[in-house]
């Protein structure tokens, strides 16, 4: 069967799903399409024309190369297609973004035919996705005296590709649509269980609102009622986009409410408008900017005040909210981009300047942040080549420098890695900064989208600026099903070819590694001054500063080695007191959030800021438990301030793990992993000799707030509760409800336990093994009254546990152990009351493959308690995921219920829990 006939068959199959033909990215298929276009009598000619013009993916897809070549033949008169004139061929090339299309345009612009060269140059002047090879061709031609090359460079130097774009509309009419009440997780917009379809944008669009067809129909009906307006999707009484950056979430919102990015590229919409009572999650807001969208902090519910100006509290001590203005579904509002205000008719509702900064307006005008990033680079190149000074076209980066004010840790890192700032100026928070990125991580459920983004921006190789980059296999580790088998090998080959270290080897040289991406990134980050960008919200390293990002920002970091963002404000966290001997460090993490909220009257001062945690004495593995949870604290990032000895120990551990990766055969031709070991050795020497001590803030640095955690107040295990039955819907599933173990009275039924995810380390596995031995010693046997699923985060941990004898203990009590030679082909839907030793990876925490049974009460060490993430509701009861320490989880599964404090203390007696003692040293400079 020909590729085209296979395509027609696929089209019929998609029709049954209510889908249009899938966009073409394959060269072989498009070549057949072109042959049918050339054959004027072919029965498939009309369909082939439509596919060629309107249904072929641009960028560096193999199909784009074939399309660009054929358009070139038409322009040169070597091929004739009645429906595609030379002018229309140029228009098609103008929408192909880069790669093969730029190569063709340069061929034509620098060719012998003067008329064609002139037309090609007009198109080239509108393009921004040029890479070094393209720029080099222009530079060589210019130096050889080519007038067209000079003309193009002058246009680039003046940034006409940007200045000649239409201005942003002064007024944008919108109609509101409340997507949910309370914090809205990106799972609502792009459910984890549908991760396999993210790269098929139309198919994935069907899963928005977790496949709620009634809600989808209501949105469609609203659009039909208001064809002249844009729909603004709202999180009422909550924050929009918590949980992850999830480019697929923004893509889905844009598909349903945005505008087409190009008439020739289907299902790629841009410019969504998204809002929340408490704004947009920071990493999700970055994703909105990628698409040229608008994210608004509505502040339409405010704390009620009494006559004396004090906040009114309800019976539970929570602030009472009152509505400042209504945004109920169907409300017609106006965004004014000049006054930067939101209006209802003539009534001004709120200032939205933060949503319409000069930089964000540029993203809107350009159709997304990529075009601006590449445009700035192109302008600088052209001006340098011409020997002129580039005119100021783009909004100048905001540079805030306060004389006499010291620097926080994040301010120091940004100043060190900044690019293009005014020489000699020290920058403080609020400054907009381009920074070089040291480490980049891509995970496997967003990786296919990242590869698409790289193709769309015509990138073919990783930037030499990047020290190391890793493509994980952890989010699809649990089940090697047909979806994973179709997607993951293709992803690994693309990323391996691009220059990343890959978890699964497309060349079959080394054993697959499904280690949790954050753990690997934490190991390959070998400097406390590094900047890390990762395609997951839990990209929160305990060395350097790390930012979770959407698949597009990850692609941009891989392609350019840079990222652009404001320097965030910081909140300083210090500790006093002493941990109780029966407490685990996980309890300190939860207590930090609880005490912070209490200190600031329920206001989350962490949200959108960097948490600078003066943790001092904990190595990177253990400290990661804190930094990892800062995603749930809604922080933008976190930084660990360490003592000299602690940092050196952490780097030595990282070196040993990188060496294991090298010995497995995972290094590439450029020796990236060996380069990281060399960098670690250099940093260790700097610390030991005092040439460059560990990163610390200045003593006179300015913080948005300071939080002191009193360890003496933590006298029982702490549990993050989704509070699923709270009468105020907005207070469910927030991660802010932290309760002591005694709240549950020792009788809350637990249906399943989970020890795993990025929140645990080797010590947690040893705690589990010791508890099982203790229980057997006390009772003569170990009997589970609820299933216990255990997924070590890395293979290194498994290997070390085997060497130390602990894995043998776990095997003794397990009823299932993963087998890499025969991985599961289907997700488990039922659990028995026993211990499951699962493959290293995300497992239940991700929720895209394995889940608990609907309606279960789950006690887990993981990070997510969002509705439907780990466990769905059943018709009888709501599913809930309670988050706690490893010993609480283990004991809950043994008992089939939450333990009381006495039972807990007895169970952990003599066990080496993760201890923390605040540093006695002054961790400032």
C-alpha cells in the first residue's frame, strides 16, 4: 500500500473520532503528494493540493524540506502548478518559519535572477528564524559586495521584521468563561492520562476539561454567541495553571479560544487569554507568553475587612473573601492595551499593567516570545556585520540597580550569567535579564512537543553554550504500552541526534534508564552558580537555581543556550530549634508551608518568588526534598545555601553518579558527561582552596519577606490534605492545608500507599526496609492491610540498596518486582494487599499510566494531590491523595488506616530518619 493510501485510511479512522487529517511531517508521504499534484489527471490531485498547501508542518520536519524544494522549483519555473503561482509559492515559504525554507530563500535571494532575488529578499526580511549557517551565508555575500545581502542586513539591523508588523489592538473585547472554582491545575486543561496525544494537537484538544463534553459544548456555545469577542478562561477564586508549565495546556486553551497562527498550518493557534482571581502560576504564565497570549491577575475576590481595617476570619480562622467585581461566565469585558486596564463598559475594574509590560506587548505583537528572542539576536548580528549601531527598536530590558544594597543568592546567579546588560551595572530583582543556561532537561511526556518546537524553530543541534542536557524516560516508565512504544523510541532518537544525553538508547548500546528527571538533573548540576531549565514544574535543584518551563522554553534553551526572564524577588527561610527524634525531614518541609501561612495571615508570600532556604547541612539528595516541594508552595524557584563541606560532599556524590552514566555508555561524542565531571572537580577545588566559596547572599540583601521556621513547634508528623469535602470549593486541592497526624484520630481508612516520586531519596528506601524488619520482629510477620506501591526514583538507588542488603529485605516482603526484560504492557487497575516493587520512575505521582482505584484514600510521599491526578472519584466517594513522610505511608498500609501518634513513635523507634540540624554558621557574605 502506498504511503498516500495509508494516509487516506488514517483519515477515515480519524473521521470516526471527529478529527481532521493529521498534519503531514513525513517526506515520503509529501513526495507522493507532490507527484500527484504534478499529474493533472490524478484522481487524488485536488486533495493532494490541499494537503500540500494547508496541511504540511513547517520548520525542519522532513516534509518541510520536500515542500520548500518544490516551491523553489515552481519559483524558478522548473515545475508548473496552475494553482500555485510564483507569488503564492513565496507566500507559502514565508509561513514555513525556518530551516529548509530559509535555505531556499537564501538560494533565491543570492541567485542570478534579479527579479526573483528581489522577491526572495522581501520575504527574507520578514523572517527571524535564522541560525549561524544562514547568517554566515549572508555575511559572506555582503563581504563579496552582494547588494541584496546588504539590503537584507540593513532591514534586519532596523528590525523591520518586527517594526512593520501591525500594532496590537488598543481594545480587545472579551467574554468570560469560568473553567473552575479554586486553583486550576494544568491537568484540567491537559490531563496527564492523555500525555501520549500531546503532539497531535487536534486529538489532544479533545481532552480539555478532562473530557467534560458538557463544559466543552458550553464553551463552544459561548463563542458562537460572541463571534466578535475573545474568550477569557478563568480560575474563579483561585490560581490558573498550578502544577506544571504544560505547554499542551496552553495549546489546548489556544485551540479552543485563540486565533490561528497561520492559515497554512492547522491546529496551531496563538494568543489565548487566561486569568485567575489569584493570577497565573509563574511557570504557566511563561508558557502563555510563548504563544503571545495574555495572563491576567483579576483580584476579583478580596479579603473582607472590619471597621478597624482588620481581616475578618471565618470559624476555621480562614480569611473571609468578598467579591470586588463579577466575572461570571458570559460577562463582556474590555482589555485596553493603551491604558493597561480592564473595563466593564465604562467602569474601570483593575489595572493590568503587569499583564501588559512593554516586553509582553512585544510578544503579543510578534505572535509569541520566540520571534522576539530570535529577532533580537538577528538584529544584533546584522548591526555587527554592517559595522553600525543597532537602533533601539525593542523595549529596553528593565535594569534595576539599588546603590548600597546587597544581593540575594538569585540576584548573584543572574548577574553572573547575564547577557547583554549594561557593563558595570549590578542588577537587582525586577530587572529583565537574558541569561546563559547551563543545564537543560526534557521529560518524556512533553519531549515530543519539545522536539516539535525545535523543528518549528528550525533548530538542528544543541547550543554549544549548554554544559549538559538530558532527555528522561521517567514519566512513561511504569508501562511499556503501545503508546509508549510508538512515541518514546522516536523521541529518544531525535534528542540523541540533537545532542542530549538520553535515558533510553536509540542505538541499543546501554540499558534503558528511567530515573526521575529531577534526580538526574540534580546530579548533573555541578555548580551552585548554575542556571537550569527543565520541562517539568519540579525542576527545582538543590544546587544552582532551576526553573520549570514549558516544552517551548526548553526548546529555546536547547537551541540558543539562553533564557529571558525577570530576576525574581526572594523570600529568606531560616530555621531555629531542634527536630524531635521521631520526626522526618518531610515534616519540616510541610511545617515550613504551614508556619509561613500562619505568620502572614494566610497570604502565600512564596508564590511567584524564589525561596532562599538556608539549609546549610543537608546534602543535595536530602535537601532536594525541600526544593522539590517548593513547586507546591507555588514558588518560582528555590536556592539552597550550603556550608562548604556540604557542597563538596554533594558534588562528590554527583560525580560518582555521572561516572556511572559514563560507564553505562551514555556519554556522547562530545564527552558531555566527562565535561561535567571536570567542571565538578574545578568547583570542588575552588571551594576547598577558598578561591570561590559556596554561593551565599550578602548580609544586606533585601528580601520580600523572611520566614523563620521553629523546629520546636513540630511535634507530630504533618500531612498535606486535599480537603476534598471543604464547603468552600476554592479551598480544595490547594496543597495549603497542612494538618498534624492527630487530626485523623488514628482511624482514617487508607486504601493504598505509595512510596516514590522525586520527593524520596535512598534514605527513604532504607527507612522502609528497616520498618518492615522491625514489624516482623514485633509481630512475627508483615501483613499489609492496604497495598503499598514502591517506586525508587533512580536505578542508582536500587543498585546501592542491593549492595547494602536492603533490596533483599524489600524483595522478601514484595509480591511483585519489576523486570526490565519483561516490562508491564498495561496499567494496573486493581491492587492486592501486598508490596509492589515498581520500576524506577514517576509511577502513581504522574497519573498518566498507573492510578489508584477510583474513590481510594491514598497516603503518598509524592507531590501531587490534585483532583484525579493520582486517584479519580468514584460514584460513591471522592478520591483523595494525602501527602506525608515515608514512615507514615508505610505504617498506614500495614494498619489499613492512619496511625495515632503513639503507634507512629513506636514504629520508628531506632530508625535513622532524615534528620536536619540548622547550620550554626552565618550563611551570608
